[in-house]
C-alpha cells in the first residue's frame, strides 16, 4: 500500500521539477529529464523549447519541454515548426514518383526540361574553370548534391543573409532566388565538374522544384499535398507562404541566436529546399509511410533513394547522402532521414522499425549543447524502457 501511495507522489514531484514538460506516460520521465537538462532560456543562443517523438511498435513517446514562444506559451508535442531541409526529402519523393511514371529520366540533363524556363538560364548556371557545364548536370546529380552548382545560402552567405536581415519581410519566389543567384555571380563559384564530387547546395533543390512544376504543370505545394500529405494524412503539414496555412493551434517559434525568426523573418526563400511547416507526429508518419512503400510503386525506387556513396571531407567528416535522404548511425543502429537548419531532425531505422523526430527551437545552439549526444541518449533511454 505504501508503494501505491508513494509512486504517484514521486511522479507528481518529478513532473514539477521538469520545467513545463508535457508528460505522455510515467516511463517518459527519464526522457523528459534529458530534454529539460538541455533548456537554456538565457544567453546569446537561448534554447527555449525542445520537442521529441520516438515510436517503436506500440510504444510511443511524445514529449515537449520549455516555452514554445520563448516567453509564456508552454511547449506542446504537437507544436508546428519550420522543418527546413527536411523538405528536400519530400521534393526528392515527388521527383522519384515522376520518374516512376515516366515523366522524367533521372540520368537526363536537367537542361532538357528547364531550357524553356528563362529566369533559370540553365546553360549558364554552372561555370567551372571558365567552362560552362550547365547543360551536362543531370537530375540525379541534383538529387544527390553531385552537380557542383554553387549554393545561394552558403557560397554567398554574407550578402544573402544581410539582404534578408535588412528586408526581413521581403517575399521570395523562384524567380527572385535565381535573380539573386546571378546577381552574386554564383555560376563562377561552381565547385567541380558535374559528377566529380559532393557539395550540398539548396540551388540543386530549387532546380528540382522547378523541374517538378515544369513536367506536371502544377505548383510544388499542390504536388506535395496530392502526392504526400493527403495519402499519408499529414493534416498539420503545409508549404509555408506558398499555400494557405494549416494551423493546429500549437506553434513553436524558431530562434536564430536571439532573433525570433518565426515572428520577424519571411523565410519564403527556403522554397523547395526547406519551405515546409510540420509537426514531429506528421514527420514521423511521413518516414513510416515512405518505408512502408506507400509513396512509391516499386520497392526498388526506395532502395535507389537510400543508396549513397560516402564522401569524406578534409576535416575528417563523412557525408552519407542518398537521393534527398541521409544515412545516420546512432548507437550502432542505422537510420535514414534528414535534418533541418532551424533545429529539426527526423529519421527511421528499417532494422528496428523505430522512428525518431526532434525539434530544438534554436538554429545555432552553443557547441556544448551536442545534439548528437542528446539524440543518442534519448534513443538509448527509450529502448531501455521497452
């Protein structure tokens, strides 16, 4: 009888000690403790809120700690957030679907499809050692970031983001993005001949977004909705700025240092490379649907999407990027998924049928935050409770 009285009291006390935590079931107290320890509401790089979703078989942990707005609104497991580059996996799915349907060829030069889109200037988009290679870049090389094309956000970072900061509510479009690409003379900043290296570039996915629109005659948000959101019932997911919002009543704000980007910045420049808003629950369902072959006609399409050619960087790090999806290893378990600039990551383990999603509402936390260690600890704790 004493244990029956004391155990609930201990849970209540622990819930009070964990700051503003959404507790889904008693076993999640360890997970919530790991998340709560990472909150840092003060300083130049505050972490006001963290969400996490972990599911395997019938066990689901839906977690949130902190203040979603950095002030008074408590975080909720269903908070919507900017998923940033996780959008690339969705763009890749649509391109691979269109390839299955015969609407495009992955090995074909993208110039074959985009030569009639004047603002792209596809022939001029890649100049390496004073030679133009735009007409040689293939669809496949865009998907796996082996085109060599410069990245608007990285190769002109200071100029581009200064422009964003000085014009915080400027609306962007594909036309404006490519106009800026050429204004900054980025064709000359191509990194290598097509197919001869690896270099992550959002420009690749801007081109893929236009490719999908060109061969279908439909807008990218419409394609996402009819080919991904509706079939998988992703009811809290939408393409921000490019279609009507689908609010669910819960929103977490994304911060860059102390700047509340959700309130102060128009991020329509992310478009096909990062423009989606979603929830951890919807993102988990997206990957579960992808690996259950609910989005492709043929299982070999998924296999091709996952196949990667590791690329080693001078700093010792390695990229394991497939077609719009990355291979990760945590606690000796292989996962596939993607991360996003604003602090999100979603991934799935085919071996364990385990899905993980998290969102930190700080794009650039302090180095000691160590998000990789946090993910490892969360996964280890979750599996220990099985």
